[in-house]
C-alpha cells in the first residue's frame, strides 16, 4: 500500500498528548484516561516537554509516534549522553507505510546533532529492533524466595529505616552506585519520576495496599549505604529495586525483609541479570529466571569511540562496520591509541576485506561488554584473524552492563 499524500511527519507538542495516549491505548491494549489517570498523564506530559516526540499525522490525526528522552549513562566509567526511546507505536492499518522506519531514522539524525551517540530502549520485539541496528545489552533477573528461605545475618551494625517523604539519602546512594556501575543510568528528574510512578499500575488493583515504599540502610556513623524500593501485596513481599554500596548494606536490607516473614509467604524481586542472588543465599535453591531486558544502539560510531575508555594505552586496529540504516556508521574505521590519546578515522565508506568485520549490532553488544569478542567470533558474529580477536579482548574493558531502570 502506498503512503497517503495526507501524511505529514512533525513534532508532537504537549497539547496533543491526548492523541498519544489514545495511540498507546490501542497499540498496547491498555486503558488510560486523560481525565481519570491524571497522575500518569502528568508524568508523560513532563516527558513530552523535556524530550522530543516525533509523529506521523494523517489529516491532523496522530498515527505513529516515538518519544526520545534525554538521559546519561555510565559506559565503563565514562558518562555519555544517551537518548531513551519510548512510546513507540503505529496504528496497525499504517504499519505497511514505513512510518516507524522514517521516524527512527529522523530521531537518530537529531540525536547525532545533539551529541547523543548512544540510544537505549525496552524492546517489544527484539527481532524488529535488531533490524534497526539495536542489540541486547543487559538482562533482567526475576526471582522468587520462600519465607523459609529468607537469609538472616547476625551482628549487622547500623539500622534500616523506612522512608516516607525525604528521599535525599536514597538518591545519594543511587548516585554513588551509578558513578561506579557500568551500564547504569545517571538518573535525572525524568528517571526519578518514572521510578516513583512504577506503583501506578499496581495501584489500579482495588482493595490492595500496593503503595511503593522505601527503606534505607545507615551504618553506625549515620551514612546511607543502601536502599530498597518494595511493596507488600496479598501476603507477598515485592522488591522493586535493591541497591547497595557495601556488603553490610545488602545483608542489612535482607534482614529487613526477613523481619516481615510472619506477614508473607514469598518474596518476589527483580534486579540486573548479572546479580548473584541465588549464590549469595544460604539456601540457593530459589526460583529465578534471566531474560533479555534492554537493547542499545550506537548512533555515531566515530564520536562514540573518541570518548571510549580503552583498556590499553597503545594499540592500532581497523574495523569494518556494517550499518544499513545510518550511512555515517557504515565503512572501515581506524582506531589508534598512543599514550592514551585516542584517534578515530573513517578511512573508507567501503568494507575493507583485510580487517575485523562486524555489524553495528555486534559492535554495540561487544563494546558495552554484554558479549566478549572471543565468543562473538566463535558464533561467527565477528570475523577476523586470531590476533585481531585477541587484541579486541585486550583493549575492551571486562565488565557486563547493569541496567535496572525502565522508561
């Protein structure tokens, strides 16, 4: 089916958020009301103000959209400006027009102009976003612990306090965590608002006290070293987020959960996929499930590499990169590092045959550390000689991304 001449792509102002909510309702089969669900709509309105919403309109009717939010992330200790893509949707009758393709390309062009050289998103379809150059960069671990399996640690100093209004100490703990955690998001106001609104969906269950609560661990000197977002529903304990800076904080927060054992039957939680929940339990025979979580894409390879914290201060390598969506990423790049000074040059728009070969998807999952070069070479996602693969192993920091946010 050809594209209608009436279709126009433009920015979506906050005044048209009602059409955006209607589109989300239809595509994701949810039930939001612009009047009744004021809490959610207000939060989304702020996102429309602070981010960039692009849409296709058919005679002023919104038919496809994407919202790009300004965030920052820690990549191996270096803070990058990141664009969070969300609210992606198209009415089914317009799905064959290529509208989302053009929206995403235009979004990425604008990200590049703004200096946002990496994008994150939560995929509704991994195969679809792989076709757009995204690849898996983090996992999520969901676990279930019986009340009889809850750990208890003796002689733990300090105190865990439930927080009601003042979350400054909690935010400080997270900020310190994000500064030292590869892949983590440096939360701005948008991210914190999203976190506090997580309880919105559960609050729609009538007759349940599902309010999101928080508890913070303080050591004997009064220093906050860990926190937990949680809720108690229908005699079960749900851990939305548990962050700690020292082992004593982890133990203290699990003691806090243990103190609720007379009220609950199970503890359900979620955390980063590389968190060793079961291993750290005295009774490790808990139920847990690891699944792909967020995906990432490099928007501008050359600019991304210029700031990348390589693990070696002297080396030289060429990589041939395939990117079918963004022409500025497609070609052969030369990476030279001398005494820690990084020089990146695009030497050709073609793929040189005597270099390491990879797609943009392989590039992002490898440079972010989700999968290592040797493994990617073994599954034929990375092509090159053994010396080049060994060099990639040596120059890339060895850390798996941890991402616990959602947008």
